[in-house]
C-alpha cells in the first residue's frame, strides 16, 4: 500500500484506517472471486454444488459495499485528507460498486451454469464457457493483486487480457447461434449459455474498470476514455483554465 | 437542490460549486436520455438516422464523467465539507459511473436497433422492444428529475417501475425464444433482439441505482440491499460499536 502514497501520512491511526478499508475491499474481492469460481467449476466439472454458498456470499458482498462506503465518508470527515487520499477514497467507492456488480454477474453465472449442466447441452459448449470463465477469473485475481500492491504494470496486463475475453465472447455468440440453428430444441438452454457468456464478459469489463482506478491512484493518471480525455485537455488549454488538481 | 441540504452552506461560492457539479450531472443525464431516445425511436419508427449523434454523445458523456470526478476531488480539497456534503460528492461519483454505463448500454441499443430494423424482423417484436424502451426512458427521465429536485417520492415510484421493466424483459426473452424455434433463419437477428432487451433492462437497473442514491442523499437513508443492511445493523449492535455517522 506504500506505493499508494500512504507513507506520506503522519498519523498512524489514519494509516490504519486506510489499511482497514483496503483489507475490506480485498475481502469483498475475495468473496466475488469465490462466487465466480463456483460458477466456473460448475461449467467445467458439471457439478452444481456450492449454489447456496453463492447466495450467502452475495449478501456478505452487499453488506461490505454499504460498510465500506460509510467508512469512506467517516474517514473523510475525521481526517480531512489531502487530494491524493480523497482520490483514493472516491475511487474506493467506485471499486466497491464494480465489485458489487461483478458479484451480481457471478451469481447469475452460477445459477445459469447449474441449469446448463443439468439439461442436454453439448459438452464442448460448456467447455468453451468454462474457458472464458477461467480467463475472467484470472483477470479478477490479477486486478485484486494490482489493487493490493498498487502494481501498475500488472493492472495494464489485466487490461490487455480483456481483449482476449472479448474475442472469446464474440466467438461463442457465433457458435451458440450455429448450435441453435442446427438444433432448435436447444434454443432456451442456449439462450442461458448466451447470458453466461455475456455475464462473464461483463466481469472482464469490471476488472478493467478496477485496473483503471488502480492506475489513477498510483500514477494520478486517469486512463479511462483516452480519446475523450485528450479532447478535454484540448478544451481546457483553449479556455486557458489551469486545471490545477488534474495531475496532483 | 435545497432539499439536498445546500441551504446549510455559509459559503456562497461553495453553493455555486455544488450547483455547477449538479448541472454537469444533469447535462450528462440529458445526453444519455438523448442517446436512449434515438435507439427507441429507431425501434418504433424503423428509421436509423441519428446513429452519428449517438457516437458523438458518447464521447461527451465520457468527457463529463472525467470532469465531474475531478470536480468532486477539487471541491473536497478546497472546502473540507461536512459529512452530508461528502456523501453528496461520493454519491455524485457513483451516479456519473451509472450514467456512463447507461450511455454504453444506450449506444449498444441504438447500434443493434439499426441492424434489427434493416433486416427481416417481425414488426410486433420491434414494437415490444420499443415498448420496453419507452418504459426505461420514462424511468431515466424520472430518475433525473428525482435527482434534480431531491424528490424521494418520485425516486420510489421510479424504483417501483423497474419491476414492470423486468417483467416485460422476461416476457420478451420467452417470445424471442419461440420466434427462433419457429423460424431458425432469424436466430442471428433474434440474438441482437435479446441483447437489445438485456441492455434496456440494464438501463432500468442503473436508474434504480441512481434513485437509491437520491434517497440516500435526501434522507440519509441507504436503501441499497435492505436485507444486508438489516444484517449489518444487527451485527453492529451486537458488537456494541456506535456507527456514529450512519444516520447523519
């Protein structure tokens, strides 16, 4: 966490509060990882145990989201932090929102996966969904590590993996469409398969969001929407305003 | 905005800064509404003009997201605001993230809608997608009004509408599945239809998120995850901690 500028804090208690918040975010991330893992294992091993755990984890994830948001406001009020820490707190709020939505998507994956492995569904399509699941799970693990260690290089690698996830997602849409054309009776199940793929692809997007936030925190560099950002910079310089906090 | 406790601020300049931020959020919301409107009109009128506008609006939406986040941090640093205003700023950050994702979903709707109306697709399915689009557009208008006026009653009405959107969404999944079974040649187009329905349903979810944030800001009452919240309250009272900022 020292790379996230925590070393600048004089108050040890403040450091501890930020550290506690960080570990709550990581705990939340760990629960999402567990949820996603259950869905992916279900697709791979064709066994749907663990659904109850998924629902329990969802509740704990929601509870953590509320609790971390309250902590953010509490810390801001007590400590009147500097710009870099305020940014950390604002981004923590966004990160937990991303994690919460990943939790929702993972719950959806696990429930649909249980239906898919129960019905008549060709194994190779399950395998391909499981493979996409493994990619996004790897991305999730990577983005949590990047968050924990403030590791910009890792964050960039995870962001690059999102392209692989997108390619796999698109290929599966085409294959599932062909499967449906070949075997119309499979259509309702194959629609479940489409939505599993879609939810997994969304998990990848949320990982990318979190990585962008990690880079912003460590480097003070906002890498969201690079194109819009350039336009904004152009406009700012045209208007002659200073944008005094943009970099620091 | 006075219902959002702005009346408590002594500094007129601070009020103005918050007011500016609020109008930027509303401008962003207006752009998303415009994007969504183009997609819905395309479904209803079978004409795909306005796609260029959608892409342009997306860039402006992204630019506004970055700019509002920077404003939040800037205001926090300059003003060292009280808890209620910090909550407002934290929630503004979440609201713009929701708006940005609604913008993405709306762009997707417009692009897929243009494909749907070009191909052979039975008009009644287009009409039903358009009807779902109108529901979510109404929700978006409602949640922006609720945000602008701090109107809790309106926010609750919009949240209730989300159930109607969900029912319409689920009904359309079933109907599109039947359509595909009846006419396998339509499968690739019908998958586009599924994803239009899914994106519209997601827009409804984001509206609900924003309404929850409005209620939180006005009432200091966090209505996200009511079940998890009760559990959290139980745990807090068991642990005997005070949760001093939870209500104020």
